[in-house]
């Protein structure tokens, strides 16, 4: 459906700048990238996948991470958040197949301010950890983890079967794990996707065709409960 837009030339994000430290938090200063002729991949109104160039685009982003202990001995946290705003800065118009075999001028249009496809604007992770000794030689570690990302645009123009550019759903999943360690042994019980939620990660490429057989959307993994054992040699 869509891919992360790539710059062909221009000034990319500057990841060589020094980080800013504020206590136990780390902030990556706002990064700005200006792109000339950004390369975009998406499904066309005809249903075919194509790679084409826009006119100009830019991106801005920031990352924040913080971690530390909490109010109980052995209890800790870590939080990470990132924001990326990549968008077109000028209009463009290209000819494309309109789905009936006719090439139409201006069928593929991008407008200034549109979000580039392929990545979320916001994503975040939160971890809570708890470590303590159970008895001599036995240690317990608990982990509660949450991951979030906002919706992802899969294109800048409607694809076959869509009246607006397709996009994924926002996504939030929680996981839990409990591990008991003894000498070289580790025993872990875990639950992935605690709430058992189903989210559409990638919508169908050509929806509602052939009696619904084309609704090949990609979803997240269902709830999984299991036990693992590991031995360190």
C-alpha cells in the first residue's frame, strides 16, 4: 500500500547534533529535513503499485526518553516518545490510470501540507519493571510493557476501492512477563497483547472485490500466553 517516503537529494535529518540532557531525561533537539523530489510508493487508482516523485517536502521530529526508580525498592520505569511530522510543502500533479484503463492527466495529486505515507506521527513505549529476591538463589523480575503508535497514512491519494487515502488504525498493545532466575536457569511466564485487541496495521490493497476475497488486511498478533525456559551455559 504505502512505504516510507525517501528523499533523493537535499538535506536529511541531522542526527550528528549533540543530545540535550535534563536530569534523567534525554531530549533529541528538533530535527528538520528539507527534501527535493521526495520518492513515494503507493497503490494507484488502478490498483497497481507505483513509485513516483513529488515536488518538495520537509520533516520535523523530536525524541524524548526518560527512566529511573519509583517509590518502591526494585520498582523502576522507562518512557520513550517520538514525534515525526513529514509533509509535502508544495502541490504536484501527475497522470495515472483511472482504474478503467484510461490515463488521465492530474489523476494523482498531492497537496501542500499532506502527510507523507509510511510512518506514524507519534509513537511511544512505557515500561514498568520490578525486581526482588524471593529466597536465597532465586530472583523475581516483573515487566509490564505498553507500545503505542498513531495511525499511518498508506498513500497521498485514494487507491482502488477508496475515496480517501487509505491509512492504518492507531495501535496500542500491552504485554506482561514474570521471570524467576536461579543459577543458570530462567523461567518466564508471559502474556502478549493483554487486552486481546485487534488493530488493522495495513488495510486491504484492493478492498471489497471478488466477494470480499481481496480484503487482505494485515492485523496485529492475537493474545498469546506462554512459558519459556532458558539455560545459560
